[in-house]
């Protein structure tokens, strides 16, 4: 069988799925949590609780501010001790609701049993409202509010719903475990989203290195028509939204365009699980599966973690941060973000905590470009990182725009493949920000 | 607790460095170099040592005293030295190797800014520099005795014999037959020529190694060799008396050495697949035209040098296939 894949560029980093045999464990509820109001793309939510308020699990503590925003719920029951700006994972100061945990009392109406509810009740509008109220966001890392993606503009018609189960980042196994252990919930979540969108074709795309997940999902979809599980080639960035659409439908998202222009809506597999919980169990997004991994850790874990759990508590459970660790990454090694502050807490988009040693992550000195062209061959967007590096260092933004720097998806293929160890993506990122500024200021005129 | 590093993604780097890639090129050159030493003996070894030492020394002095830094990648310099040595006649005097190395590194590489900046392949430049400066030394093919108990081929190279013969009005196929210039001879390594042209087989082993280690993509060599085969087949079918055939052309002279090791030099070849193919075809066409119609018997070096000059243009106009139209 020929596996599907995107058609331009890509790299093959070593997969290092160290935690793939670790079953999902419930992480103990911490004594204190701090829940960020900026866990989704767009405007941070507005806190609706005050110091001293009693909250229950699943109670709304933040409401959307504007259109692209989302609800935030309490992940624990207890007393609000502070509503204040704190440093989040990336070190950015954002509003957090801090809660001292007392017991584990759920808000009314939330079903906490594991029984699988197969009957999907309600009109598409009602389902969409439930998803919105549950604060579901894209859980692959981009954290775009799911309800907005599920409500495309009236003039655009969705034909495909693609469930992104590629998990192409090395190390990360959270989605893999979720698929193996909860395939029915994921399939039902996909069916709910298909009903909301009114699409007939649902494709669940799994990379070939997860055969157990593929089999589990295939069994779970046997009883339904119009929902396919397909195997994807192991290649990074297979799970990039644009790459996935290209691989499945051979359609290309135009420059600066939205995926819906190709008739596709892509949702992450963990998002699908969250949608099931939101609709069938009335349970908002208060916890997620998170991989805790790294060669230097004594144990590899996949935890079901309440949102707002401090990173330090999670690391302590595997024996604390090892002496030889140099970097803690939230997400995978290709696109994840380095954690600046171990007191920071987990968010809806935190799929993985990866601890790397200096040898694994040290940046070696940059040498000169020998124009080997590896970056160009690796770029999945068909760009020329070597050229953008040169133009970027010279500040030639007009030429950068001509060479479509705005198409860069920041996947890191170029930099990770460069034999001269040039920080290509650093240069491209900063230059791209400048070019976008210029484009926006021109649009205003 | 030690301080955590906070830096943007990606968080790991390829272990393959420029040094590793250039070491791989040296390993790929090893079979051809060893075969040439076996055939041509001490003088070939002397040429090799003079070339490598002069290249490294020249680059070291310029980098150190004019730019105040170390040689960025010493293996790349050694590759230039080895390639230049393989491009010399086996009986060439040592000072030819010395002057050629100075031209290769001093003029072709360092004048343009050193590693990664040169427009022309330094080794090819060195060879052409010698060819036009010291034509006699560069076309004297009396081969010294090697370390094998057989006599290596001495006398003019097959291509030179053909070039000379045709000028005297002899039919090409007869010259080939008369002088026993079969393709097989060149393949295993008994034809005359430059040091590195001794054995096609050894060069092909190096090519396979480069492909397996993914040091180079096959596009450039395949485009060059394919073009030469197609063009020479057409000419040969039209008039076998005047033009030599494809097998002979493929295996003789510096074609394999040039196509595999010289035209694929990263710095002086295009970045995109399309650019690589156009570049390869251009080298192939120029090589055949020079061999058939030029006054020099061998054309690969000139062809590569001319193609090097249009690489910036190819990089500018042959953009990779963009994802989004």
C-alpha cells in the first residue's frame, strides 16, 4: 500500500517516540493551579471570578473577549486566591486565575463516567454552541478556537473534515496513546464535527509509525460510512495543516488563504476527543493528555493533566529536573517552545514536556553557507531559506516579499537540515515579521 | 539547578556538518586516488602531496593574515587539492602542481571571498589555468611506471589520438580500432590520461558512495552523462567515420571525473532540481561540441567553467516549485 504524503520537501528526523508504550495515567490534582486566560489564539478571555470565590470543576472562569477568543473553565474545585498577571510558559505576562484546590467537585450537569455515548443529539447549531461553551481549541499546538473553524463563512462550503492524527513531531506520543485508548470517543467527536460542518467525507490521517492507533481507529470506524482512516508516510511536517490537506486531497491552500478555501477543515485528534467530551458528556476542556519525555528522564510518561498544573509538579513526579538538563520544551523539538519558567502552568495546547541535555540541544557555531541547497530541498513550502537568510541579513525586505517569505510555516526543516548550522529560521522569522509589518501598513493606506 | 536555555525552535540540529560532507567526498575520491597511485606510482603521489599541501598552505596564509581567521573547512580545501592532482598528467613536474594549486586557491577561491563565495570551481580553474599557461607540460602523457607489474598506457590520450587522427583525415572508427581504444580499457583503467582518469570503475564506486551517503543528488551527473550519450549517439549514427561513439565518449577523458566530482561542487552548482538539470545538460552539450569541433581534445573542464558562470542566473530564474501558487 502506498502511503499518502505531501508533495514538496520535508525531512526525516529520528522519531524518538520513547513514551509510546506508556499508558495514559491520571496525574494527581495539584494543591494549587494557575489557569491562563490566554490559552487560545486571539484575544485573552476576560476573568469572571474574583479573589475569594468558590469554584467547581468545569465552572466558567473566563469569557470570550471579541470574536476570536474562547471560554476558559476551572479545572479544579476550590477557592480563587488571586486573579493576576503571571509569567506563562513562554515567559509572557498574562492574566491567570489562581485557585487553591479543595476536593474535586464537578459543576452540575457534567458526566464523568467512561460509558461511551453513541447517540449524537441536537441540531448542528446546538452542537456548535456546546463546543463553543466548552472552550474547545485546537489541541495540536496552534490553539485556534474550534468553534470558529467549524463555522466557515456562508460562501465557503466544507467538503472534507480531516482529523490530524499524524503527530509528526519526534518524541510526542500523547495523540498516539489517546487514539489507542479512546478510539471510539475520537471517532464520535469526528462525527459530531462532521454534522456541524455538514460534510460527508471524514478522513482520519495517521502516520505509518503508529500501527496500533491505526488499527484501533479502523475498528472504531467499521460501523460508520463516510469516515476513512488513512495511513500517512512518516515524514515531517506531515501534520502541518497545509501539508495534510495537500496529502489527502491534492489541493493547495493559496498564499495567505485559509484552509477552508480548499473545502477542507482540519482538526487535531485530541480536539476531536475534547469535542466528544464537550457534546456527549457536557464536560468542558479542563484536562488533556501530555507526554513527559526525554532521554535524560528516568521515566517516560503520558499523563492526563488538569489544565493549570505547574510544570515543576509534573517534572517532580518523574524525579525532578535532571542535573544534566539544559532545556525544557513545551511541545515537540521541531516547533515546540522553550519553557522560560518552571513555575508556569500547563495550557490547552501543551501536548508534551520534553527535557533535553546540552548535547542534544546545544547550538553549534555557525559556519559559512556552502550553497548545498539542502534547505531548499527540505522546505515544504517550496521556499529558498538560504536566499532568505542572505536577503534577511541585508534587510532587503522587498526581495524577501518577492520570494514569498510570508508563506513560511516555521516548521524548522531548513534549520535542522543545514550542515553549516546557520540559524535559518531565526533569520526568516525576524525578517518575516518585518515583511508582514510592511504588508499590513500598505494594506491600511 | 543549572540555568535553562531558552531559544526559538527547532531545538536540535543535524549532526551532519560541512566537514562531515567534505570528508565523505574525500572518501568517495579514495578509490580513484588509490588506483591512480597504483598505475602511476611515485610521481602521482608527489603531485597529490604538493597539491594538497599548497592548497591548504595557501588558504591558511590568506585566511590567517588577510582575514584573521582559521580555514573554515579544511576538508573542502583538501578536496580541491586532491581534485587538482587528479586532473594533472601523471608525468607532470611538481612545480606545475604548485602553480596550479596557487591559482586554484589564491585566485579562484580566495579572491572571491573564500569558502562558499567562489563562482568558479577552484580545481577546474586551476587545471584550465595550467592548460593555457603550460600547454606542453599539461599535454605530455608519457606515463611513469606505477606500482603494478604492468606497463601503464603511455603516449597521447585516446581523445588526443582521435583529435589528431581526425585532423589528419583518418576515420574515427579506424583510429579507435587501430589503437585498441575500447571502452572496456577505460572502464577498468588502462587508458592514458590525467591521473584521476585512470579508472572509470573507481570513479563510479565513488559516485555510488556519494549517492548512498546522500552527499549529492544524482541530477547533475545524470544530466551531463545522459546528454553526452544522447548527443554522441546521434552524431555517431549520422557519421561513424567522423564522430566517436557514445561508450567511448562516456568512458574516456575526464567526463566521469568532471560529472561526478567537479560539476557537483555545492558552491558552484545550482540549488534547485530544475537548475541542476539545465546546468548538467549545458555541460554535456558544451563537452560534446568541444570534443567534436574544438581544437582542444578534451572539453569537460571548459564546459564546467562556462556553466559555473551561469549558475547565479540559474539560481535567480529556476525557483523551486512553490507550494502555494
